[in-house]
């Protein structure tokens, strides 16, 4: 009885095995994940506390290996991709360290060390606050390089703080090898703080710091312009615009303001939007009249912009000046005259600080409703012309005949 199928000879099998091994060798090696810091618990007996401190010094403050909340928050403050100045990120990072020092001081261990750390970092924090007054990027870079004293980068475990030398890698006097020691947790926290200060120093000396500084300052100025010079928004419009800000709908050039990686994390600074969505936006206005000589003679009106767009352009890549502010919306207007009230609908146009709406009432009457600033601008100039003409000396008939 025969069996169906194909037999593979020894040479063919060897060839297949060689091809499989070649393909496996050609695959790129996956980098090994960084080993996390092995911080002992309070009830763990450590064979050699000094040796453990030396090994922990290599990983504490590293975001890939040290998952402590302080490390993650500290680095996040320095690299936060939002429109804040770089100085604010440095200040926020230092504030986190000072908060940690205050908490550790209450534990009662290493009091002299924590007091010295508080003194030194308070001095650094005060100097960091002065960086906010530096407008020039080059001057800011020079001042930031001197922010952290060089003694923080001592290669050995001995560091001089507030006039006293501390050997942070030596085992605490309260700790005995091979026995649990709760005081060691305080020493681990101190090493983490010192490493984070060193990381701050390296961060400030990075060649990308100036780029971040300049980009952050421009974006902060653009956010200030967005708040002051763009179309004013009510709280519900702020909510809607904020919800849509991460998408392409409000982005410049149809792209999302925040560039993100595959995991959804923002990359770099978020661009300030150049568009706004107008939604159920009420504002006072006046009804236009050619016979009126000044704005106080106009009839008040209420305008509700049902939905619309407002946009602008920046004067340049590094400028926070808005150019060409314009907008268009569908508006509903309500005006009350001596005889009756009128409700009309139509388009509303925005240009810089001025707005006007062309609406049609239900009875077929058209109205021109203008914003209060536009009324003041137009009728203020009209009244000025009338006043100037009234000052012109008028000649009498006898003067004209005898000339």
C-alpha cells in the first residue's frame, strides 16, 4: 500500500535548514529593554548598602529605568510639548525637586543632607526665576549654562552642599548590612534628586536648548495674541475649540497643530491655531442709518452668530503679529424700532476689529447691522467732518457782491 506525498531528501533538508538560519540571522536584533532600578523596599535586607547605592546611582533619574513619579514628572516638565517658555519648564522642574525635599525632610532621616539640598536648590531656583527676564536667546543660553554649579557634577559620591561635604554613596550610619533599614529609602531619594539636578544641567547645555527657547517664546507670544486679538470666545466656544484643536479642522494649513507619534504622544511644540470656530456667539451691535450723524443716534441691535469661521495669518514664521484677521458666519439679528421688532437672518462679515451683517427680516426688509467699534469709527469720522465744516467762516452777501 503506497502513501501519497513528497519525500524530502537529506540534501534538500540541509538546504532548507541553511536558508532558514540565514533568514533568521538577517533579522535585526531587537534591543534589550533597559533593566529597571532595583530599589529595595523598607523591609528588605540588603547585603551591601554601599554597593547597592553605587549601582542605583547609575539608573536613578533615568526615565527608562527609574519609573518613580518624581523622575517622570521632572523630565516631563522639561520636555512638555506645550506653548510655554523654556524658563517655565525649568522652574516647574525645580519646584518638583523642592517639593520632594520638603517631603523627605519630614521623614527624619539625613536631616543635614536634606537641609543642605534645600539651601542649594533654593539658590538655583531663585536664579532660574531671573531667566524669565532675559529676552535674548544668546544671553539666556549663557545665563542658563551657569545655572547649576559645577560641584553638582562631582564624579565621586562626595558632594559639597552648603559648605559641607556629603558622601551620598556611603551607607547611612543607621543601616547594617544584611538587615532591613528604612533609612536607606531616604538616601535613595537624595541620590535621585542629585541625579536629576545633573540631568537639568545636561539639558541646559544641549544644542537644542536655544531652538526650544526661541520656539517656546514665539508660541507663548502667539497664545497671548490669540487671547487678545483673535475673535473673543465665550466659555462654550472655548470648550468646542479646545476639543477640536488636536485635529486638522482648526490647524494651520489643514494640519493638526500638534504632531504626534504612533502612540499618540505629541512631538515638539504644538502650533498655535490660526482658525476659530464661532458658535452661538452673541454680541451687541447697532442698525445702520445714513441719516444719523453720530453713533448715539443709531438703534441698538442684538446679533447672535449661529455658526461661522474666523481666521488669520502670522506676519512671519517667527512673528506673533496677526495679519488679515477675517471671518464669515451665519447671523441672526434682532432690532427694536418704535413701531415693531424685527428679526432677520443673513451673513456676517469680519475684518480686523470691525464686523457687519446683512440680514433680511421675515417681511422682506433688508437691514445693515454693524458692530459698535465700526459704528464709532464711521460716525466718529462723519461727525468730525461736520464739525470741521461748521468752523469754516461764511461770507455775507454784501462781502461777496463788493469783492
